[in-house]
C-alpha cells in the first residue's frame, strides 16, 4: 500500500497513516485548477494514534508533497468509526495571502508576480520559465486588491500560462510548454475504455504573421514574418490572429514563436480511462490517433485521476492539445467524468 504520512497542524506529532481504505484513495490533478487527495480511514486497534491525527488543517505527505486536510466527514456504522477527507495541495493555501496595493499600466507577467508577492512571500517562492518570451506583456488596470490565488488565476487566464507547484515552490510556464514527450500511444477506442472526446476545427488555423520591434529611428528590426504550416496542404490557408511584440529584434526568434502559437491541428479535449495501467505524469505529451479525422498528433496530459493504492488500476486522464486556456471545457468534462 502507498505510504502516507499524517502530521498535526501544530507540527508536534507525525505518524504513518495506516489501514486506510485503498479503494477510496485517489489523487486528482487538473492543470492550474486543483490538486487533491481523498481517502477514507476506519478506526482500529493498529491506527488509533494516526486516526486521531486526521483532523482539519492536518497535513498528509504523499510522494514528497504536502496536502492539507480541508474537508472532513466523520461517520459511524454500528461500532465502526470512519473519517473521509479531502486534502488539498499546500499551494492552494496561497489564497490566505492578500495584496491590497494595485498597479496600472503595461506589465510583464514577471513584474505582476513580483507585485503579488511584494506583500510577503508567506513561505512561497516562484520562478517563471519563458525562455522565448512567449508570454509578452499586458495592459493592466488596478491589478491587485485580491487574494494571491485570485491574482495568480487572473494572470494564468490573461497570459495563457500554467503553474506547477512543488510544495511551496511555484514554477510558471506558457501553456503547453512543459512536460515530457512519451510514446504511450492513445488510440481512440483501441486502448481506451470509457472515453469522451470533444474534437473541433473552429480554431484551426494554418498561417500566422508576426511583427517585431523598431529601433530608435522607428525602423523595423525585420520585415513581418509569415509562417505557413505544412497542414495547409490538407486544410487550406486559414489565418490566425497575428503576433505583435516589440521586444523581438531577430526574425528567427519570431518564427519560432509563430510555430509554437499556431493552432494547426483540430482542437482536441477529452477524458479517457485507459484499458491498462500506465505511468502518466503532469504535462506529458502522448501520441493520439483518431482515424475519423485522420488525426495523428501529440496531445498533452492536463489532468488525471489516479488510484495509487490499487495495483494495475489505470488512471483517468484529461487530454488537450489547444494552445489556449480550456478552463470552461475542462470543468465541464471533469464534472461529468471525475466527480
């Protein structure tokens, strides 16, 4: 059985959490939305001490990550006593911080993150990984006067970014730019059990143009760059909103960004239960094959529900290849499949 450690809120006592119901234990992660554990434990002679430690605001440690019990239900059946808990990753305690001050004007995401944490880091640290300056800058008005979590969620939405917590260390990325490429092929209705996919071509585009900056004499560093995807041979020329970013001075760098941002595949979002167990990690890119639309592309894992204490039970996974935030669609899919 998977090892879990329980520690009281006062951090004065810590025990191995034993004899919990392995069938009730799951880990649920959704990109920039939630990360939580849930389980049920029954009191017996062996787990009296750890059972007592299962309380609101106690911490559960799982695979080196801290989760804080936020929801707890006590129940009884005959002479048996049970506790069912939902423990949320420590990252979400960042909602307890508040930035009262506001800023207005054009800001980068890094500048706005620095503004959030200027009110105190509350034990958190952060980094922004954006080597190609994909996220750019935005005009903001009265950014602040909200909880840290509320402000971070606004940045994720406005900049098209994601956050990956490692306990209290937060790393921010442009959406779709993190994770490892794997060969764990997913073939629609071939190695999948319960499955639902939303596939559309509404946002499919095959051509995009980029405009860079100008020098002190108002001369362009390079002529506008137009990138046309090889997929245009199949879908024709479909033009995406251009990129205008004055920070770019090198044409090759702009071209790389255009390739990354162009949505030249049908938008695919889905929830899949595989037919056999496989190791799926946050942000993994897996080959996805869908014959009806002749789709054969890599698609990213943006959510999962795992059952770590049940050997060989496959995970439920959420996949998306869109290069924009899919919060509303993911929330709908999660509600239907994962709750």
